[in-house]
């Protein structure tokens, strides 16, 4: 890490992201697996002809590419141990070496750009040991450009190495990936980023509060460069001091203790307090969507405390308020209710982002959360059913997550189910007394019971043979699903209250009703089309066509629909 540069040079101020860019492999934080692989490969002389670096923005892909180029051309032989600046090091790190060519694929996407590389690889390097091509955002190359590069990448001259970097590895053809050694650079966790930023703040002579650095680390979302840019901004904002309140105002975030207060309000079902809190935070400069995101983050934090408490409490990026109050909430909050709050917040954040008035949308999300806090979970309802309790209307629960009274722990916080008596249900229907002697009787029964799926299957997939009370012999269409006969028997027994024996034959049976109706309809079409009066109308109005044919008094056909087993509309 460059600690000698004062940050002011002939060209002006250098931002922190450039000033503290890693200059050796040990300076790369969080990428130990990649560094170990490269160290062993260079030591054994097993250096690939191509490297593929992928990861989120600002994680060090381009920096790593320059370090690999430096290692390839360092000293007497390639090595990752580079304690001092070599002959070519400074020029490579500053991207001005004649034999290390950096390209941006976003502006060099075509096959002509790749043809220039193919033509130049045959020439030996001018100064260095290897000629290195670094292509950033390689996924933006065109398909033709990738294809043009394949042969050269697979068998390059011994003095040529390729290093690719991309944030969207899924867009790179597999033919390119198979010719490269791939490294997935890891996203850094907030605790490690906060420690890194604290070190840089010390080097800059800046006083930084731990809570402020934790906010910056969380906002960076694993990107070192994004966090350093925010730290640069925070130093300027605080006139050389990085305070939590200043960072929160700069990022549009709120004090974490106020987010916890908001959590307390919604999880106790106090919608009024939740609305008042978010409105006050909004007046203080908070963004409604950011407030909901912080609330979702706290829900996740409490969930982690319930599952992996010791590991969660070791997270140095969390404030003391989050650790103390989060541990209290973890004792009284159940996973089902936390999961429900998480799902509702994820949906609510999207609503808030697209609504023209974000505060209104955020308030509606909090109202839903407060209302849901008093509702029983699926586990409680299932337990009530299995225990034989009436499953009618369930009265709202006393807030089971956070007792407004003096609950001391999970046992006291678990509210009992309060159930209203269910009115007497009508007695089950008596055994069906109708005599079913035809297949159309069964189809009519399915329609009467509003079982559209069964009616559709009977009409389109069944070839009836014989029907009598309690007995149904049939053949099935080839596209019928295997369990259809059992399903018919079960539903007929449910509808009629009597046991049905459904027997399946391989052959025989009438055509399915749907096919019969279609054939009848086709015949009517032919008769109507050949009628002299219809012919005269069609001739009089060119382009007219027959849409439907009905007998007098017949209702029009419904729009064609498809069942999941049908191949044609019916």
C-alpha cells in the first residue's frame, strides 16, 4: 500500500481509491485463495496463458490484472514475491508500459479490434519478458470478436499472456472460459471493510468514529472502491473528521437506534407509533426506501442472533445498540414472524421505490407490518387444527413477539390461541339417490359440483364404455395422465357418497364427448358453407368468413381453452 504519496502531486489531488491501490499481492485484502493459487503456480512454473478475473465492481479486478502483469515481468523470473520496485513495475502499475496493453472492451467491441491483437501477438515484447494483454469488461465483446480470439487464446506465442476482467461472467462464452484460469474475487464483508477504512483513515491523519466507518462499509456492499469513495466524501463533508451523524446525513441514513425503535413499534402492532417515527425520520432527511432497507437489515440481524448468536455478536460492523437491543429482541421474536416481516419488507421496498410518493408507500408497508404482528403464524394454526380445536375464526393474538407488558423470556412471550366458537356446520350431504345410467350423467354431475377440471378431463380424455350406479367402465386417450382413473373414482365417491369402481380397458369405447361435439360442429360448418344463401352472402362480402354455426336456440360456444393435458383447443 502506497503510504509515501502525500496525495497532492503535479496533477492535483489523488482520490483514496487510487492513492491506496494495492501494489503487491499481500496488499490484496480478502483474496487469499487466489493469491495462494498464483503463488504456487508461479513457484512451480505452471503459469496459464490466460486468466479470467470476475467479481463485483470495485473489488480489485483491474488491480489484480496489473499485479499479475508485474509478477510476470519481475526480476530474473516470474514471481509473486515483489518486495521492491523492479525495472518495469512502476510503468505497469501506472498503466503506461509499452508491453502491457490495457483495453476497454466497452469501446473496442468489434472483430477489427481483435484482429489488431492477433496481428501484434507475433512480435516479441520490446522491453519486458512477456507481452500482456489486459481486456477489461470482456463480456462486452461481440460474438464475432470472441470467435476471432479463440485460436490465439488457445495457442498464443510463448511470450504472450492474456488477462480478462468482467463483472458479468455469465455473458462470456464457455469457449473462452475453458481456455482461461478463472478466479472469482470475493465480495468483502462489512467488518473487514470497516477495518480497512480505519487503517486508511489513520494513514490520512483523519479521526473516524467506528460507527461511521461501519455505515460506510455497509453502504459499500462489498466493494472496496465504493467505500473508499464514500470515505473520501465523508472526510470532505466533516472537514477532516468522520462522524456517524455526518455520514448518516450524507448517505440519507438514520441513526440505528431509531431504526430499532421503528422495529419495536411495528412488531408490537403499534401502527400509530410506527407512522409517527417514520414521518419524523423523513423530516430529518431520511429516505423512505432507505429506512425500509435498514429495517429489513435489522430484521435479518435479529434472525441471525437467534440462529448463530455468538458469530453474529462478533460482527464488529454492528453498533452496541444493535447488539444489546437485538439480543433482547431475539429472545422474544419467533422465526416465523421474522420471516413474514422480511418478506413483507422486500415487497414493500420495491413498492416504495416505484411509487410517486415514497413516504405514502412506506407508511402503508408499516401499517401492514403492524397489523400482521398480531396475526397467528401458520405453525400455530396447524397446531390448533391437529389438537382438535375448532378451526373457525381466530381472534387476534396478543402481540406474541414483543409483549407490551413485562415478559421476561420466550415462554412468557408465547401467547395462547384465543379461538371463537365455530357455528354448527350443516350435516354432511346424504348419499346421492340419483341413478347414473349414462356417461352424460357423470359429466353433468361434475358440472353441477363446479369441478371444471374433472368435467374437462371426462369430456376430452375419456372414451366411455359402460355406466351403472357405482360402476364405470372406460378407456383413456393416450395423452391422459396415469392417475386419472383413480382421481375419477375418488371424486365420484366424494360427490355421491357411494363407492365407485372404475375399470380401465385398453380398447373400445365411444369417442370422447369433446371430439363428438367437434365432429358435429364440423358437419354443421360444411352444411352451412354449402348452403346457397350462405354462398351468396360470402360472394357478396369478399373476405367474410363463417365464425360459428348454431342450432336455433343454442347458446354460443365459449372461447377455446386448453387443459394441461390437451394438445388442441376445445
